[in-house]
């Protein structure tokens, strides 16, 4: 190396191109934000990417459109318009089913339609979203404490059971009955969360395994219970329980508007959990244990007690989600009463970055996808499973922000912390 | 003792290594800044520097674990690029790491064979166990490093594990061996053996690069010494250079190795440990019947090589590890069986030895870390809620009092330097009334300025009447701080001596040789 | 020398606890044995329980009086428990535990089969068949997890395997093409898992669960679009033929079970042995285990950690996909949505219950297969025990295993931690 090279090597590298924000125009600043990939941008791009893949799936599985691709080179316009038609119809239905149908709006404005029809899509969205808020919060809270609560499904199922049984077995006056039934759901879920919690605290049994196993146990228990005397609807031979008393049901608008008090409860609980995490002593312990259990233990925090209590609260939240589902929407127990709310709750929590209000927004997005998906299935004939695929893809892209960045050639963000990369094992 | 092979083995080609202008950056931090280094064939070359000076980073680049941003590596005059350890090994360079790279559940032979296994063919490579064992025994005998090929590594003592690492490097037919802080966990006896091995290896023509921060060892075995400070070479020296000059090169100014303190005024017995027995994580007896007393207003230092039970002793006192037998009395209460929280509440302050692991929560802010053990006590909060206002104002006060260099009390603690993180821990523990203060390795990995500050605060705490227990593997620190020194070896307190005791005697005690044994040998 | 020496220490020995793990296990076994002898014995009918050595009610049989058998085997369990309580060497612990559990199961069977018959051959071959996907899934897990990558996505790999086995098998009218496509289906999910976990450092448990949902969605979607409307073209795969080895197949009981069955069974059995010897005796196995226990050490001797992990996860995907083929090419003749319904998680349970070893996983898979077979048998003979509770057995057993009640289960040390060069 010559002396010149050595001198050059010791010079400071050229200053980075970083003009202060004041000196840039608003537009430049906006473009800079987009380019630098902060959390919101990655979320939006993930949704876009997922929808593109969804579009490919739609095209590939439509026999007619596939046929037009056979002679693509001869007449590309057929394939392209065919694809565009089927995809846009599907996604338009997704929008109309979840937010608003422009036709219904115009009909209401010129008097030929009802206002209920206008708000039905939003009502559907919120109806589906409500239980997801609870199961999402359950997973998110547990994650903050360093625990994987994959058992939201089982805890929700037990919550469904206890709430429903309280709903049809206890003769109580109106308001009290609802509260008691909700409480029963909460307690049921808490119990189902307590088991993996105490096992983790006492024996170190990994909660991923115990909660997954308990999911299936709860599901089997439900199928057995529905057919027992005292639970099964005496007027039916199929697997359905007695109907919950109307005094225990969550009030809704009625008719086509299924949205019920569940969503109100969801918002209140979200606020409560947000307060819990940031302002309560327990929340402090949860965050400390989640970030560094060894340091928390050295500072006197009982990690075992925190884990147990955390799983109890997480279970209670999921149980509340099950209770909301059965008292607000389903009104009776069936083997599939809890649907997929536990697993969807996991996706919702990841999408919401394990933060309470983020989880709420993510739950609403998922509720919208589900509501829109229903309409997409009825009107465009696209299977509802596509919604599952979209949801999974969005979460994959969120959880791997590096992947999205690579695809879109975005620069790494300096400030935003993307993804919940808590790589742990058993 | 050790047998030395008489002559240079056949096929030994001495290796000359040259590093020119090696530069490595990690973000804004320049870990190596245009470092030059030359190692002559058959030379024992010591790389001397403080913790964090950049020595390991430099060697990791030489071994192919990292790639230099600038600079060249020349082996025997030829430029080489090492993209992985394979390339380094192929060039004849081997490395024994500070934290052993041994798979605990494998045998010695499996560990040594790993990566260079002898196989009998087949697509998956059917292992030839006999040849692997034979290779181990051959190398072991050739260089006089006894190892048992069938022993499980996790059952071996530290010195034996290190021998396995050296044999592992030698079986790869290396001509230059890098040893990264090899004596950090050895007893003085094992250190002596290792230094002899190093001299023997260099006599057979191998070059050795020996990374350390211990002046005495460097003077005992090195042919040449390169001193590194803050990522730069600050000079080469010969082993005759006086210690204080070497130390000055290492830290950059005249370092006072003395701690400024007056005489102690011990009062009542605050901590009384009787017959304490504690097991370590593997169920092996770590503390084997310890009796100890610490009085108010004095500093009791526990000296000893890391791994003789000091860690477990302190953890047992703090309730972080169960005691199998014995009692631990704080004034009149027996702490055995009490929760850590209650022990802390009873007026005990604790600085754990590994602050990044169990001292601070890196993701929490400075303010939150300052209340990590008091968040549910007034004024910071109660059993249900926190009091953010009180937490914030107290944080501001303490940041000032303890000179914690941070841009704001709400910054995450991970943005602070090691020394400032330690000051956060010290501030946290010293900001409440204490009867007993326990500090384990209080200045490990801390810059010199913060070391002086922390030492002065410890002496201050002693002077207001707190009983202080300091555990440190740096003998200088113990001698400087303590009013009485207890030497711990294999789970027992061998003797309690005054700090004026000659260092050689303390060294012998640390190696397990008591006065009685010495006398009986004469 | 001015030293203050310490007084001679009096020997202080720490007391050994009475209720250690062995004793607790023993107490649990005694309790189980009492339940078996007292309860099962009491309610068992005093009729003959016939365990026939054939596929049906005829032929030679092991007969025992139901009530007598229930009490007898209950006493066996109690004896095993008492031996553990009295204190034995550690190496007998597992054997005694095994004896105790077998005794309990036999007692239970004597109760249930009293007055009826249990065809042993049918039970054995049914167990092996039901265990088949579990064995393959668990082996896939072994490969990945021993090299340090957690694989919760076995369920998704099963589903994709089942789906593509059915789809391509029908379209190519060849069961072998179907089998290969099934393996590739599993490979696809494994590839996504590998890339996301190893390259993009996403949390491996999360990725696994999300991939399961993705697979569920994709297979369900394509099922509704392609298979439901036109089952003839897309969903009638040929079934795997049963092959018979003459001579060996005539050995009583094990003959028909092992030597008159389909290729997938043999593949599974061979793979168990192959993976076992591969892990313990080959260079690949040594490196895999090193990468799973201490990846940094492996890296410093020049082993390509990430490459090896990719390889193992992908090969595991092929195996799990083949396991998925069981559902559509062996068990039933077509694909339905979510037909695996949790088998992937039982395979995961078998992996953990079997302590991450091939033979352990094999044994656990057989145990879980047996539980499922027993459930079918009991509901067929109209037993009062509800089938749902028997179906819970694998899940509850895994919880008990993981909670360390049968000894510590230790995963490979670096399992689940992505390897980042620092």
C-alpha cells in the first residue's frame, strides 16, 4: 500500500447524505418516510403483497380464466381481462362485505333502501372482530411476558362452555345474568390457562406444547359434553346444546345488524390491558420478566408467580372471547362454536405487534377480511379459505420484515423496531 | 512433569505472519483501527490490552470468523483472504477460544474429530471411530498434553477442557496457534503448566499469539509484546519492560492501582454464615461448609479463581439458589428459605457479577432499571400501580448523583456503555438504606474512570456503617478494597488474611495450598 | 506467615430428600394399580376375555377371566410401584415404569374385553398403520430439531402431502407419482420454514404455526375450487397396494402385521433405523448433532451451520410429506378439508415424548397409535368409556411427559435459536 493510499484510508469517510428535515420540502420528507420502511409502511406493503398472491391463487383456480391462458400468446387481452375481471370482482366483494356497499348507500340516499343495509357490512366486521380482540390480547399479553400462549383456542372453548352453561342453567334476571355468564366464561378460560402456567412455573414444561395439547383436549371435551343429558338441546338430535337464555345474551341492534355489546366490551378491555401493561405493578413485572427473566429474578421478582398469573390472565381473556362469541353471536354450543378464534387471535397479536391498541386494530382488519370473505364466497364463488391464506400471508410478511424489504428494495429503518423477533426454543 | 519432544518434528515449516493496516468497524464503533502486527516464525508473541481493546476482534479476523473492512493478511509473504475458519486452518492457523468451542455432550474424541472426521466412506460418511481415537492419542503424546479420548467433555475440569482445545488445534497441523485469554479460568498451577506448554510448542517451531491482559504472564513467556489500546497498536515492547510501563501503555496514563481509603471501624456482626452447603446447577457440591462473618463498617473481600464456589455462595445469600444446609444470619434473621424480594427489602444491596445477564433489563429505560427492585414500594408505587412521576424525578436525581452518562433517563439502558450500565446497578442498590452490600465482580468490563468511581462509592458505603462483601477474581481489586480477605478454594474458605499479606502467599492459597500443607512438604 | 487460619470444619452433610422423583413415580404407580385392581376389578364382568391371535373371533386365543385379569394386572402395577418406592438403581427406573403402565393398560383391557374378543392381529396392524404418519412426522421433526430448528409445521406438511398426493395421484393415475408429489408438497412447506427461520430469523414456533394455517388455507381453497366440483378428475387417487412377503408373512401375529402391508410402512421402519444409525455413526450425524448443541463450536471448525440446517429441514419436509400421503393414498381414498385434524401435533408430541431420538419417537408413535386404535375398538364394541376421552390420551400423555413426570426431557441445546455470526 502506498503512502497515498494509507493517507486516504485514514481520512474520515464522506458525510452521509443527511440533510435536516427542516431543509426538505414536505413532499421530500413524505417520500423519504415511504422509502425508509417504518412499521406502517411495512404493514401496508405486506397487505398488498398478500393480496397479489391471493390474486394469483384466484386466477389459477378459475377454470375459465385458466383456459384463456392456454392461448395467451395469440390473444393476450382475453387472459388479461379475464384475470382482471375475476380478481377485481373478488376483491370488490371483499370491500363491499366488510365496509360498505356503494349500491346500498345510494339506495338509502334516494330512499329505496334502509340504513340497516348500509351499516350491515360494518356490523359484520365488528361482530367477527370482537372475539378476536380478546383472543388477540390474550396472546399479545402473554408474549410481552415471554410466553407463547398458543392455547387461546382451548381457553376460548372452555370459556364458551362455562358461559353457555351459565347462560342456560342459571335462572337470573337480565343484567346480572349477562355479567354472571361473562364472568363464568372468564373463569373457565382462566382455569384452562392456569394449568400450563403452573406447569411452566413448577416444572418448566414448555407452554407451547402444553397449550397445544390442551387445545385438542378442550375440543374433544366439548364434543363429548354437547351430547350429554342436561346440556344437549332436548328437541334436537344433532350436536347442539340448549340455547342460552335471552337474559344472558349480549344485546345487539337486531335484524341484519348482528353487532353486539361484545365490541364495546372489547374496547374497554383493550384500554384496561393497555393500562395494566404500562401503569400497573403487575405489568411492570410482566415486561421485566419478558425482557430478561434472569435480571427480574435477581431484582426479586418471582418469575414463577409472574408466569402463572400471566397465563391465568391470558386464559381469562381468551375465555372472555369465547363467552362473547357464544353469548353474542352463536347463542348455543356446537362442536365448532369457537371457530378459529384462538388461532386467528395469534395472527392478530402478531399483526398488532403485541401491543394492546395495535391488536384491536388488527382484530378489526381480520374481522373485515372475514366479513368480506363471506360475501366474496356467496357472490363471487371464491372459497372462504382464501381469507385464511391472506391472513397467514400478511402475518408471514409482517413477521419477516426483511423479506418485504428485500422484495421492495427498501432501506432499513433506523428507529422503527419491526417484527417480534423473540427467537427462542423449547 | 511435562515431557518435551526433543527435536522439531518432521515437516514442520515455520510460519511468518504479517497483518497490515487491519481495520474493522461495527457501525460507528471502530474496533480495529489500522493495526499492524508481525509474528516471526517460532515466536511467542503476546497481544496485550485491556478488556474491549479489540484484541479478540483482531484474532477473529485472522481465524476467518470475521472479514476485515480494510487491510491485508500475509502468510509467508503471500496475501491471504480467510472467509471461514476452514481457510485459516488450511493456511496453518489454529485458534483456542476464550469460551471453549466444545460440545459438552460429546466425547473428547468426537469433539476433536468434528470438522475433520476420519470416515470409511459412504454417502453420509460412516465414522471410523478407531482412527479418530488413534489420531487424538498420537497428537496428545507428541506434544505432551494428556487427554482421555472417551471422556465426556462436560465432566472434565476446566484445565482439561483447555488441553482438549489445544490438542484439537494441533491435530489440524497448524503452524501458528492463537490462544485467546487462556488463563482467565485457570488456577495459578494450571497457568504455570500452560505457560510451559506454550514454551515447548514454540521450541518445536510453532508460532504462538497469546492474547491477555495479565502483565505477569506476558513477562514470563513472551518473546515480544504488542500493546493494543482502543483498537490501535500503541507500541511493541520486550519482556524486560517494567510492569508499570506496560500498564501505562495499556491504559494510556499513569494508573494508580491503589484505592484511596482510610482505616476501617468494624462494629457489630451483620452477616454470619455458618456451615453453608450449596450445590451448583449440575448438582455438584459448590460451597462445602463455609463459615464467614462480615461486620458493619468493614469490607470483607473474597479472593479466588472464578469457579471455586464464590458465585454460588453469593447466590445462596441472595436467595437465588437454595442452600442444602447451614444458616445465613442477617443480624438475627435467618435468610435461608427467604424469597429474594424479602432479602432485598431487609436492607441488602446486590450487584450481580454478570450485569448484562442479570443486572439490567436492556430494553427498559434507565429510569425503569433504577426501580427494578423497588417499583412496588412507596414512593415509586404500591402493589397495584406505579407512580411514574416519582420514578422519573428520582431517576433524574440519581443520574446526576452517580454521574451516569446518558442522553436522558428514558433512554434504553442498552445505549449506555458497560461502565455506565454498572453505575445504574450501583445507583439502584445504593439509593436505599442498607445493612449489607454485596458486590460480585463490580468492575468487570468497566472502563478505568468508572472503576475509580465505583470503588470510591463502595468505600463510602463502608464508612457509613454498612457491612460490605466484595467478591472479585481480580486480586488487585480485592487487595485494594478489602479490610480482610477470605480466600476461597473448592468451596471452602481456606484462610482469612490481611491485605498486607505478601501476594505469593495469597496466590498459593488461591491454588489450594495452605500453610499446613506447605510445612508438611518441607 | 501472618494468616488467621480457619478452625477445622465439622462435617456437615446435607439430608437427602425422601420424596425424590423415583419415589413420586412409585407412589403414582401404586395409586394407578389400586385404581386398576379395585375399580376395574370390581366392575369387570366375570367372563372370559379372549385375545385372539388372528384377525377375527376364530382361532387360537389367549383367554383370561376378565375380573381376575383386571385384578391381577392391577397388582402387577402396584408391585412395580412398590419396588420404585423401596428404591432401586436408576437404570431400572424406566423399565419399572414401563411395566407399571403396561400392567395398568392390560388391567383396563381385561375389564373392557370381558365377554368379548379382541383380535390381536387386527389391533397390531391397525396400531402400526395409525402410527405410520406419526412415525414419519416425528422423524421429520428429529432431523430438524437435532440440528436446531424447531418444526411445529408438521401438521401443515401432512396436509400438503395429503393434498398433493391425492391431486397428482389422480391426475397421473399412479400411486407412486402421488407419493413423490406428496413428499414435494411437504418439501414446499419445509422450504418456507427453512428460509423464514434460518435466513430471516423469524421466531420458529410462530413461523410453524402460521405455516400450518397457510397450508390449511391453501389446501382448503384448492379443494373447494378443484376437487369438490370435479372429484373424478382430481380426487380419486389409486390406493397403495399391499404386498406380501411369502414365508415371513405366515409367522403368527407379527407375520401379517409386518410382512403383509404397504410400502409406506416399510419405508417408515427402514427410516427409523437409518436415522438412528445416521445420527450416531456417521459424519453427517455427528455434524448435525454438533450444530444442534453448539453451533458456534461447529462453525469454528469450519462446518457450514446454516447449510446443514437447510438440508435437514428440507429432507424432513420430504419425509413428513410422505407421511401425509398416508391419509389419502392409504387410509381413505380422497382428500377432505383439514383431514389431518391435529395428527401433526401428535407427531410433535411423539417426538418430544420420545426424547428427540428415532427409536424413542417410534415407540411413542406406536403408543399413540395404539391409543387411537383402542378408541375405535371400544366404540365399536359399545364400551361405556367415551371415545373422546380415549382420544385425549396422546395429548394428556405428552403434557405429563413434558412436565417431567417421567424424567427430564431435554431438547438439543441450541434448538430454536437461529445462528447469527457475530
